[in-house]
C-alpha cells in the first residue's frame, strides 16, 4: 500500500469516528440548478458512483462498509417522481428526506440534520455495502454483427462495468452461441463473487426476431443466398442452455429504440423515427414514450426510382458503388457469392472512405446514399410527421470526420427538399455511431426494460 493510500484510509477512518461521535448530515438545496447536495462524511473521496445522469454518490472507500461522503441529485422539482429521487430517498431515509422537502418548500438554502445514536445506527446499516450494491452487475448485453460478438456487463441502470469482445471465424448459430458463452464466462471470471456469474443476457442482431419466443426468423447477412442455417433458430433457448442464464433476443433496431426510450431521449410527447444503417436499413418508430410495435417500419424496402432504399444506401451498396467508381475491388477476396463474404465486405467500409478521399466519383457515392435516405425520410415525414430522426451507423459513415462522411451527412440533411407538402416541415436529424459498445449497451437496456423469465425448462 502506498503512503497516499494509507493517508486516505486513515483520513476515512478518522472521519467515520467523527461521524459516529456526532452523526448528522448537511443539506444544500440550490434553486438555481434545481439540485440537492447532501454532505455526510467529510473524507477524501475514494470512489464516485454515477448512478444515472441525475444522481451521483461519493464514498470514502471501496470496502463493504464504505460510507457516503456526499450525494448529489438534480431535478428536485423538474422531475419529483423520478427513480433517481426515489433511490436518493431510500439512501437517506425518511427523516433526512423530510428536511429536504422542508428546504424545497422554503425555496432552498442549507440545513443541518443531527441524528441520535439509534437513527445513526439505522443509517449505517442501510449504507453498509451501498457502494457495491449501486454498481452490482445486473445484465450482460451482447451485440452480434457478422464476424464479431461484443458484450458489456452493466448495472441495473445499464452503466457499463466491463467489456469483452470475440472475433468470429464463422457466423452460424453454433459459432454465435459459443462466443456468447465465452464472453459471459470471461466477464464473470473478472468479477468473482458478484451477480456477474448469473445475471441475464440480452442479445441483439440485425434480423427478424420474435422476442417473446427467443426465435430468430432468419438471418442472411453472413451467407450466400440459399443458406438456411439461421431459419427459425431458437437462439434464446440455445443461449440459455449454453450459459445457464435467462436470455432475451432482440432485433437491433428494436434494441436501439428501447435505448432511446430508456435514456429519456424519446420522451412521452415525442415521435421519433430511428434508422439503423448497416448491410441493410432497419427502422423503428418511437411514439409517446414507447416503441410502436404495431408499425413494422420496413424502411429499407421503400422504393426510390424502382430500387429499394437499402439497395442504394446500405453499407454493401456504398462499398460496391465506390469500387465501381474507382474501377477496382477494394480487396481481392470479397466475392459476394462466397460463404461468409458479407462480413468481410462490411469490413471494407473504411477502405471505401479512404478511396473516396481521392476520388470525386467515389465521394459522389456517399452523397447519393445520403440523399436517397433523405428521400425515404421525407416519405416518413409525410406519413408520420416525426419530431426527429435518429440515424445510427458505422463511425466511418456518420462521424463527420472526413469528406466521405461529410458528403453522406450533407445528403442526409436534404430531406426538406423532398417533402412534397408545403406546410409540412421535416424534423431534425441526429446521426450517431454504432461502432464500439453502443449496440451491446442497447441490448442490455432492452433486456432490462423487458424483464426476464426464470430459466426453467427452457422455452
């Protein structure tokens, strides 16, 4: 142990002794930013837990007996019924929370709340192990895309605690199930003695899924036409058998849409169209704070001059268009008829972006892909009048870092040109990268929101 760690531990121990001798908390209610700050133990902070965007708790250590040093929560009046405030109330107890209400009623300020020995003992018991409980593993979220399985371990608020990824040599159901079992085992192994060893799994992939049955209707992305190994696969049952954990399976657009709702980005009065640009184009409608399951939102099959939108704006079509523009293949082993070739083709997007930097014709492919999507968005605007579109795609396509991405985003922003009715104005457009853990986090959020059946007999 370093001298700095010893000093910090001594400081924490002395601070706890002071609190035990004269227990109490100091409350600060700030009306300007609608926030509450509660000071408990005056000690150097050893760990900070951001429970959500509105609730942060600092502790004086990482051991099971760690004491809170401060609790900060926002939205006191803006969102008085929020889960964050309910959790803060549970942490502080009814007597302290009553004083918070009194301060709010007075319009803010500062107050000291002294606790007698019995009350202090109850609070200490309630706080014991709180640091660990607030960050206890609750879910493993998994995203399967051709050639890769990406997993995150999260708490009950879908905060990422750890990550693990496996590159696949095959993309069949057996390959995916084995990879999911491997990443779940790796995450559990790094968090012994916690719920990481038994918490459920939420998994998302880009195909038609019957979530209630755990059934993948089909999944054709990694294979040539006619390969039926993914037809009617009970993936949820297979994952449960391989891992011993409850599992939920989601379509990727559905998972991302659940994340919009769970994060509060799609509120109770919003209409949001979510688009996922990958090999094809998936979509979901979020309406009035919920994913609108009644609407199939098969956005990719909408027609533009006789071709489907995804045939002109999906990642594979962009790569093929760039190869035609530069007059050469981007890689020698990407025969689209070969088994597993789709995964390799999708991995060529960065090469297509690089090629576009030196070719006006290739750059025009990205611009045209964006404008084609914009025409589809204009159709949706006329039918649904959403407040905004959220477009998710690979970083190379949507991060705006280079000329190819900027051309795509510029084309995407042209939806207003295609809205046929003069009094109808298009909603705003937000572009976001799916590269990295976002898809796995979305799977965790969707599973947390859906709840989990016990693993009994497998479905």
